[in-house]
C-alpha cells in the first residue's frame, strides 16, 4: 500500500430507527482503505459482506466531510 493513497476511515453503521436499541445510536469501526485499488462499490460490498443488512434493509452510503460539514456522496 502506498502511504500517499491510503486513508483511515471511521465508519458508522446505523440501523432502523424504529428497531434500534435506545442506548445504542450506531455501530462504529475503523478501516484502512487504499484509494488506488479500492472502488466505492468494492468498499460497500466488503462492508455489507462483513456486516450484512437485515431482512428488507438496504445499505446506503454517505460520505461526510468534517471540514466542510456537508454530505458529499450519497449512494
């Protein structure tokens, strides 16, 4: 992995707000991603294989930029 193209991502998985426990808002984990070899679809597929969505749930991805405080990509 090239250090110039490697990123440390903080990923938060949110569940259905009607079914989620009240004391847990989201599930967080960190992941190292190489932008030269990973596409967004590969990243989403890898996460959904590791943490599969429940029955009738669809995985949505949003990229939040903390500097600009905006959601830049929504898949």
